[in-house]
């Protein structure tokens, strides 16, 4: 999907019949129009049982807000695969659901299509039962990652952001840097290693042919299901301890840190505003406020904000209100994004965008595209950020970006100096 709303869809012969492009619309309106062509009957199926799976680039912000687009090669603001059929694996119950959606358009022989789909499902189940054990996956090999800025340049950028904060332009802004290196091997091996090195609530691998995306995001951007909208802001970071006692000490230190607490409360308030903009009056609530959630290399402060969608609002309105997350932009959001663009000077691409699905059934579940590796033209890139506030220390913020990047660099087999 281009920034002008041009929507290009490719698929098999059945999907291509409804794949006309939409031009000149707001990108989210274009996507709403496209998904509005599909209707599914209610059925006890997995949460995702067909629809779009892919990502929104952070650079979508320039189509939604008065935020200039940084220079660089033009890239789609969204890339999705249209999944007519899918396999849904329930790891907890060790059950696999095989789902096929029968596409009915003018002239479709429904009985013939139903029989064809039934046969296809039976053949797929037979192939799954005959699958051999998976072979060990050769790890990827990568060189020394190059940063988009040096420690001194990062420090200067932190100080410039603090000047904006002192001037009252923003309360907080998220500064990021990109790490890139040559990569050898199958990018799927990066995903396989992330599953063991950095297991997270959102694990994903997307192969678009010319690029691959592997990620293990800890943070929900927005979920819409059964008329409810939810977001889970994460702000406040400490590394994991080497022992349980050190882990607990670092968690207590995190919760006692006034800077981290203030930053988290500010971003929870921003999330409440985002959810409240599309929710019925009085339905917005915060639960599990400021709990510590632990991951492989870091631990974070986490809260959950939810509300009931008000009449006239849908999942695309919820996405528009919540995108991008305040935890990867700042507050106030629009001014923070403008300052980020001026300071970073490069397109963020997938980083700080959203990865997930938009289902045929009206559901949506999107993670913030952090802890994510993009592989393209033999180069793997990872972007990491830190929230800058009035009392931020440049050295400490640089260290935070190093901590956040460790799991991805390990999955890449990168040589870290």
C-alpha cells in the first residue's frame, strides 16, 4: 500500500477476482474499503481464521498527521498477505485447526467450490500427518553491525531533545538508531532462534519474497475483538539479572525509579486518550497498572488499557487513534513525531510501526514493530530506541538501546564488538 492510498493486491486466481486497486484514498480508508468486500459467517473458529497478515510501516504517520516524510527511497506504508486459508496452531492444547474460506462472487458455483475446498482441506491434513521431523536449522552468520549514529552523535541528539522538552515542545520523545549488517543464511533461522532467545507475546515471520521480517515483540499496539479495543503500553526498562535475587533487585529498582514511573504514567495517560477517542463514555479502564513483565534480556513496566468501541467506530478508527504508539513516539504525539523526524533524519520503515493481522471476521491484533529484524538484499537491520525525558542521561539511554538490541543481534549471529 502506497502513501497515497493506492492498494496493490496479488494472490491466487480466486482472490484476484476481487483485487481491484483503490487509489487516492487515505491508506486506512482504502484498507477499510478493501476489507469491506469480505463477509464471513459467525463460527467457532480461531481468533485469526483468514484475512490480511503483514505490517504497517511507521512512515504511515505522514499520511495521517502533519508530519513531513524524511528523505530516502519511497517504500510502501503497508505490506500484507491476503490469507484465504490458514493453519492455526494452539501450542497450549497441542491442537491444529485447518481453516479454508470459500470465496463467493458473482457466478460462483457454491456447491462445486464447497466440494473443492473440502477436498483441499482433506489433502492438507494428510500432508501434515505425513510430515517428517523438522531438520535442525543452520544458524545465520552476520558481520559486525554498523550503527546509524555514534555514541557521541546519539548523545548530541539526546541533548537536542532535552532542549525541546525544556522549551515545552514535548514531555517525552523516543530517539532510535539503526543497526545493520550483512547476513548469510536462511532468514527463517533468525525467527527460530528468537523463539528460544527472546520468547515474547508476539512472534512472527513474514516472507514477502524481496524481504523477510522476523520479530518477537513484547508490546501490543491495538487489539479489536467482540466490540472491545485494547492496548498495552510498555515503558520503563531494566536488564535481566544473572540470579533470581538480582532479577528481583533490578525489578524493585525499576519500580522505584521516579523517571521511569513518570514516563510510564504519562504514556498510560496517552493510551487512555487514544482508546477513549473511539470508546463509549465511561467504558475505558486500566488494569494491571505498573506491573513488571520479564523477557529474556530485559524487564519492563506494563499496564493494560481497554474500552468498548462506541457506535460508528470500527477497528480502523481504533488503529488510527492508537497509531503510532506513544511508547515509540512520545507525547504530545504529533509534535514528538515531528521532532523525531528532524532529529533522526532517516525513515524508520517497519520499526515502530505495527505487525499482525486484520481478519475477515472483523478482528484486528497488531503488535508494535519492535524487537524486529528486517532482511533485504542480504542486509539485516534492527532498530532500537529509548524514551527521552527531562532528566535523561545520554549514556544511560545509549545503554538501554544496547540492552534492547541484544536478543536480535544474538539471533542474527552478529559479531558484537
